[in-house]
């Protein structure tokens, strides 16, 4: 069964950094675009970033550009999101998901909670 | 702020048909395909419809999607209690160079 498992969430102070990881299994990770999506408490889904199969292209939500960096290690079937200069408004559950060749994100991981607070 | 607009809520009794609208613009729905997601509380979001009207494996055909111009819609026929969830439309936006989700619609089964 295709599986994505996020880790690395936690409580961090404003201005701090956190690195999220997403471990992929049971599919050829290196042949798929991947994505991060977040959901702030009481809010809707918000796309954060995409990365190409070989890591050569990334796209980011405007509000995280220059602060977040998405990367991947295809040898280890792993996806990462380095988050710097964190703000209170970055508080959310962060999900990683696989980008289907035909469109859409499927499947999704169970999510990891990031709380930015002093 | 989302660029895709959905009604905040929709409801129906078991067996009824419910439709959710998604309004966008020429830079997103007007020029790219639409996907729909179901998000149950405490669970991972699930892809329900991709490329406007296609079903991923395992999704029942009670769910159907359509698109016309800069709008799209999701229909749920034969509404069941387990369909109570939040539903989101989404599409790539060429102007923002990013993926955008709709504002979300909470479906309640009365």
C-alpha cells in the first residue's frame, strides 16, 4: 500500500526554524512530483509548495517564498520542508502528498502539527 | 485568501442529491483541470475527483464532477451519513504560479 508518513512537527517560537520530513513507501518515489499542503486551525486547505521528480524545480506559495525550502532525497524516498523565520500564521497541520500524473494529490500523509508560539 | 469560491455549507437527507459549486477565473479553472477533495475530521484529505470528472480507484460513482468555463461543481447522489465532511475544489493558477484550493464546503447529512 502506498504510504506517506510525516514527522518533525512541534512547538517553535516565532522566528525559529523547523524541518519537516515525509517518508514515502511502496511506490517509485523518484518518478513523482510531490507537494506540501497545510491547514491552519479552523481554516481550509492551503497549498504550500511543489517539487519536481528530480528536485530541479520548486514552486512556492507567495507567503512562504524566501522562508521555506522544499527538497527531496530520492535515494532515501524522503521529502523535506525546511521552514525558517516562522510566524504565528504558519501554525497548521502540514501534509505531504503525491502528485498524480493525471492530476490531483493522492495519497496524503496523516499530517504533522506545527505550532508557532512564544 | 482563496481565489476559488465555494458555498460554506450544504445539506441533505439520506438518499438526496447535493451539489457544491466552485467559482474561479480564467487563470485557474478557466485554463486548468479541477480536482475535488474530501476531508473528514481528523483524517487525511482524500482525492475524490481529478481532471474535472475522473474517479480515482476506489471512489464510488455517487460522486461526480463537471466543469464549464470558470466554474466547476461536485455532485453527491444518494447521500449517505458517511459523506459528512468538508469538500474542497482545487486547480493550478497560471497567474499565481501555484495551486489554489477553494474555500471549502461543509456537507451535513440531516
